[in-house]
């Protein structure tokens, strides 16, 4: 056989014209398809994860907030008549709470299915002559509190001591949710540069409130005022809560809280209830484990559907915050008031 015959091309062989063999082309196409499938799965996974961490807000169940020392409620604080007075906005009114589960009502009495750690821990137990009166109204700003709630107050007899719980100022900040340009009493969208005079006026209104409360309780009183929580957990990203963007929102809120804290610091008969700190990590970022406010022990959402009011677990936490501060202050105040009353009775002709 000649060399020409030996080296002749196989007529059965595929003429690829220089292109890769069919097997290689199939392999390439299969690899590209697999890569596209993997990329698609990654995109879908990231989209689901993003939606999960940004928009899913589990409420959880069980007790919420700090522990309350049972020993502080083991015995009567005073037999003196005490009025628990609620002033302010929807947080004290209880908007968003199930029946009987607002913080105000749970201060007074426990619901039938109370958590085990707080059974029989309430103000009626330690103050047998307690009267509860709540005149707070949903939507009230500090301006409206002064104009519409304070005129309803009439002086009590000197035998009565007033324990006053207040949440006020939050509506000043969030109204009108970006629907109108920012103004005093409806500051949504404002910058820090705009609010200086409004802050000073807010401070004056707080002074008006405490002055009127003292006039209402000539026999003595103590005010427990909460600062304002931040549903964005300090991030000012209200756009993820369905509201217009407000980059300075948390800064404006913090400035409003500074007024409340300074007010409480100035007065011996005013105590601050630190609601903002307790609620950090329970807002719209509650599931984001990388967030600075993340609460690994309870990564749940404490707000109601409207964002600005608490849900039942949020109200449980607020109830505990108020109970702890009231228990820290009120027994001593009532004891001092009783001693003063007894001295005055002794000196009377």
C-alpha cells in the first residue's frame, strides 16, 4: 500500500470546517446552560433573602421587654388615695393593642392570661385606693395636648397624690407623613436647621404641662414621661416602611428626645421612661443580624400595622418600663408625702 492510500481521509469522518466537534459544542452549550441556571438561582435566592430581611417582620410571642422585680410589688406601698392619670397621644390611649392590653390598662390590672412573670404585678395590688383616669387621645400633638387635654383637669383634694404617665411629641414629628410641607406640629420632612424654634416651643409646652399637673394635684404628684421610639432603628430609612424618604428623620427625632430628656433632668418630680432605647432593634430592621441594633435574644417587631403605634408585645414592654420606673420612685414619694401630711395634721390647731 502506498503512503497516499494510507493517509487518505476517512470518508465517514465529519467535515467540521475547522469548527469544534459536535461533542465539544454540546458540552459548551450544556455548561453555559448550567451556568445560567446557577446564576438564576443565585439571583432568586438573593431576591428572596432581600425581601425576607427587609420586609418580613415577625411579631413573635411571649413576654417582651425588661424583667420586673416581683419583690417591689410584694407589699402595699400606701393606703393614700392615688390617681393614675394618662395624658398625651395614642401610645397612652392604647391604639393597636388588643382589648385590655394597652400599657395603661396593664399598669392598673393584669389580664386573665397574664404572663407568669407578671401575674399579680400591678399598681392596684400595691395601691388599694388607686383611681385610673386616662384622657389621652390618639393623634394628639403636644400643641393639642396643651390646648385640649389640660383644660379638662380640675384640682383634686390635697389627700390625693397624682401619678401621671405621658407619651407626647411623637405626632409632632411624624405628622403629616410627608403629605404637607414641614411645620410646627407636623414636622415630617424637616431638616435640623428648621426645628430650632419649634424645639424651644416644645420645651415650653412641656413646662406648661407639668405646671398644670402640679396645680391639679396640690397634695403632690410625680410625672413619668417617655421619650419617643424610632421605628427605623436609627437609620432614617422611612422609604422601607412605605413612607416618603426623610434622610434627617432620626436626627430630628433625636433632637426632640433631647428636649424631653432635658425637661426630665430639670425637675425632681419628673422621671424619664426610656422607650426609645428599649425599642431599638424591634423596628423595621429587626431581622437584620448585621444591623447595629440587632437583638439576637428577641429579633421581633414591636410595632402595629400603622408603624407609629406598638403591637401587644410592644405595649407589654412599655408597661414593664413604666412599672420599673414607678416602683423605683413612687414608694418613697408616697412615704415622704404621708410624713408631710401627718406633720401638718399634728401642727394644725
